[in-house]
C-alpha cells in the first residue's frame, strides 16, 4: 500500500527536519567529549546554505527575514539513519 504524493512529501520533509536535528545533536555531543583532531573538525565543520537576515522597515511595521541551513557530515548521517528507520517501519 503506497503513500500519496502529499504524504510522501510531508514524510520526506519530516525525515530531513528531524534527522538533521538528531544528527546535529549527536554532533554537539561528539564535539563536547572528543578532543580536538582533524577527524573531529572534518565531521563537525558546518556548511551554511541560505541568506543572511534582512530587515525591512515600513515605518508602521518592521520585520526581519532570513533563512540559513547548516549541515555537517553527522547531520547527513542522521537524515540517512532516520530515513532508513522510517522506510523500514513503513
């Protein structure tokens, strides 16, 4: 029994979002307990994609827009692991 396209899209976004949070958390734990080394910096260096915050002032209302995604190797492993686990469950 297959999932509809909208459910598959939602599940994919869920996997990316939660998997990157889990992977980022694991990366922070690794960073706290593992001594400095080239391997640690390889796994924990982030690549940022997005744009910096922009403030728009319309004199009545002021708001700031910005979006940045930060990925490292460990967060990609988290996404892949959660994707595998959810694929195995469904």
